[in-house]
């Protein structure tokens, strides 16, 4: 493991972007892929939900590959990768559903759950403990780092909120008034999708950095689920 782990917000963010810079080509291609394909769908195939689902699946797989590459760059896979995309998928469902449900009613509960489960993906990838143990371990391991991790999430969460606001303006203002403007649709689609894609990259790096931080301080042993 890379011993140079962050102890302040500045060093945490610096660590995030150091990882991204090390994979700048892959990360840039990811942002371009998400922006180009989703913007094309927004402009010409916005009524075909099946295409959105298909592209969303491809984007999710590429995001997983980015996560693995960042884990390797951070020196967190020196002992090998013990689980794969299946565990990543199930963990994404197990954490994503409550995060989304909490965020729908008020964003802070959703952001809080996201913060507490940030390192779970790294733990699940490097152990055979399973999804529920990964969530439990992450919850316990982040207890002493909540302030730092909460601050580290501000950047990617704000970018995602910006994308949501753009989409909301399109749906509830522009679409309702329907004064068609290709320029508006092009600019807003690109802006929203770039913000969403960069947020994904940043959040992925933050998850890796968070795992490095808490696993260094708290170890990676399996949690006592009866505690």
C-alpha cells in the first residue's frame, strides 16, 4: 500500500487528483465517452429509454475498470484482487438504493450514507468478506474520519447537483414552455453530462483515497457483525 495517505482536506484532494493524473488518458476518455454518447441521445433519441439503459450499463462497466486502475495506482492491490465485477455490482445496488432514496427526500442524508460507505468498494475488492461485511466494515472504519470524508465529498457532490439542476431546468422550465432551441439543448446537455462524468471520476478517486486512509488506520480485518 502507498504509505503517503492524506491527513488533511488539502492532502486528500491532492491525493485524489494525483491518482486521476496518473490515469489521465483513461479518465479523459471516460468523460468524453459519457458526454458524447449521452449528449447524442439527449439530442436525437431522448424518447428511447432502452438506449439510455444500454449506454448506462456500458458506462458503469467502464467506471468499474477506472476504479480497478485507480486502486492499482494507489498500491492497494499489491496482494491481488480477490473479487470482481459481480461483487462491485451487488455492492453498488446495496449501497446505491438507500443513498438514492435518502437523497430524494433531502440531499444531506444521502450524502451522509455515501460518505460512510465510500471505502466499502475497496474492502470488498481486496477481501472475501462479502457485501454486507464490506458495508459494515466501512461504516465502522469511517467513524473517526467523518469530518474529513464529508469535506472531501463536497466537490464531486456539487458537480452532480449542478448536473441535476440543469436537467431539472430542462424538464420543468424549458420543456414546459417548449420554445425550441437547438443551441440551448446542445449546451445544456453537454454541460450536464460533463459535470456528471467529472463527478463520477472524482467520486471514484475519492472512494479509492478513502479506502487507503481508513484501511491504513483501521486495518482490513473482517468486521465483527455481532458487535
